[in-house]
């Protein structure tokens, strides 16, 4: 069996810890580095202690040295962190699975450029369910065409820092593309006051933040006399981590290119 050496950035974060658990359980994967920011209180501690299974890999902020001996870096951090890691991975020729959300269009372009030199899977949601939902949205939008008002609602835990979620934005992009609309022109991010009537072409986004909600997404197609709601609810971060590890295994067969979970799951 070929063993893949996996580095985890943001290893003490919510996703980082679940990834450590799942790598520990996978016979074909080995944790090769556990990365954190300079002021992180867990630096130098054994990464395995975070999951009750010491493994001899010390948490490090010296990313370049720690990446030595890694095949793939899995990154669920923040855009600034991911872009720093990307620059170092480009130098070292290490592939990346990027789950971080909240990138600007210009930052996404940096990922695109880097993918000419290294293989990257970049996806706002690594769960199988959400990626199937993306396909269902294409079917719904192309069948219902312009007769239905489209609204996207997402709910996440109180700690989430970006809104709307990366997944909600991708849902909007898929629907807009299917209906040949420009999301930049038709998106409405929240409403307040005397807004006037809804314009037919708009795609509305509503954001809920609270408690420990792992991640809920709904697309509403509201017509006259009926509406369709397509919902995904994540109840465990394991679903994202399983997807990220599938993406890592997929990258083992690629040398360059920008991929998403539709590619990994064969849903394109
Ligand atoms: N694609 C997908 O399927 C999913 C994507 N996500 C996305 O993943 C990201 C992380 O989510 P989550 O784990 O909940 O977040 P957390 O805040 O729990 O974890 C983020 C981790 O990244 C570290 N970090 C923050 N900023 C930087 C930086 N500039 N450089 C290096 N490391 C940094 C944090 O360290 P410190 O504590 O020291 O700040 C922390 O360890 C978010 O963008 C989220 O939207 C989440 C779930 C699924
Ligand atoms: O921050 C989170 O937690 C999540 N973020 C992703 C997003 O922004 O779409 C995916 C998932 O819903 C969890």
C-alpha cells in the first residue's frame, strides 16, 4: 500500500482536530506535519495529544521545514494563512487540499495561477451531500427557469467569521450560471427597511449564526402556488474531513490543475 504523507494546517482548529482523528484512523495516510500560527498556545506540543493519541509530531509554525517529507498539505484556516502556505507549497512542490472559505476574487485568482505548477483541490464544502445538492440545483434551475424566485439560506455556528458561507455562494454561482445570470449583478445580501418589491432576477442570501450549528444550506425556489426547498444539513464535521481525505487521495494521481469536489467525486 502506498502511504500518503499529510500535513495539516490549522491543526488545533475545529476542522484541524477532526482531520487529525481521521488521519490517525486511515491505514493509507500518515501525519507528517501539524502546523499552527506563531502565537498558538499548542506550539511544540505533540499534535496527537489534541485527539488523545500522541504521535511524535510536534506542532510547528516553521512551515517550510515542517513541510519537508509531506506529499499534501490540507488547509482549513483563513485566506491569509492559506495564501502564505500556498507560496511555500509552490516552492516545495507540495500539493494542496484547500477547504478555507472567504477568499476575494483576486485571491482565488492566485490559487488559479498556482495550480499551473501544482495540483490543488479547492472546495467550499467537501461533503458528498452538498456536492450532490449542487447537481440538484442545476436540475432545479434549468427546469424551473425564470418562473420561480430564488433565495439561499445558510446557518452556521457562532464562531464562523465569513458570510455568506462559501457553500451558499457556490450555490448562488451554480444557479446563476445555469440561468445565465451574473451573480455579481443579481445577488442581494440581506434586506432591511423599505426595500421595494423583489426583482424577479435577484438571488437573495440570508445568513443565520448561532450556537454549534455545523452547517445548514437551503435553496428555495418560490413560485406561485408552490415552492421547492432543497436542503442539506451537516451534523458532524467528519463529513467534511472524509471529503478532504478523499481529495488528498485524488491528488496523488495529479501533478497540476485546479480541481473541486465535483472532480474528486466524479460528479462533473
Ligand atoms: N470546505 C469545507 O468543507 C469546510 C470549510 N470550512 C472552512 O475552513 C476554515 C476553518 O474552519 P474551522 O476549522 O471551523 O475554523 P477554526 O477557527 O476552528 O480553525 C482555524 C485554524 O486556522 C488557524 N489560523 C487562523 N488564521 C491563520 C493564519 N493566518 N495562518 C495560519 N493559521 C491560521 C487557527 O489558528 P489560531 O487558533 O491560532 O487562530 C485555527 O487553528 C473556514 O474558512 C471554514 O469556512 C469549514 C468546514 C468545512
Ligand atoms: O465555517 C464552517 O464551519 C463551514 N464553512 C464552510 C462554508 O463556508 O461553506 C462549509 C461548511 O458549511 C462549514
